[in-house]
C-alpha cells in the first residue's frame, strides 16, 4: 500500500506517511509505523525512493524501487531489519 501513496511524487518531493501494521518483534502486535519518503532520480527506468521507517524508537533507512505500474522491483532496508527483496522478471 505504500507504493500507492507515492504515485505522482516528483524528483525531490518529500512525504510523511503513517500506518498501523503487524509487528513481530519483540512480540506480535499492531504497531504504529511512520515513513519519511523522498523521491530520488529514476534508475534503470524505475522510480526510486529513499525511505526512513520509524517503529517506536527503532529507525531504519532504505530504498524502494517501483516499476511504471507501481509494482515493487526492489526494496532494501538497513539494520536492524536488514531486508533485501528483489522481484525477478518473468
């Protein structure tokens, strides 16, 4: 759902977003999550965003890359989450 909120952002635009999500650590619970997003220049024909995620006192930074249809191409998140996901072309 984050990708839907980024439609129409131009390079350099910034946006603060908030959501309620299922958290898994230290226990499963519904947690308030904040996102600070900045549109970066396109790369490889995809839209790129710098994303800072805030859950309680935990902060992680990363990048989100979307294709022309708004689908996630790749997502990278720093420690403490250390997440990397990449969609493979079919």
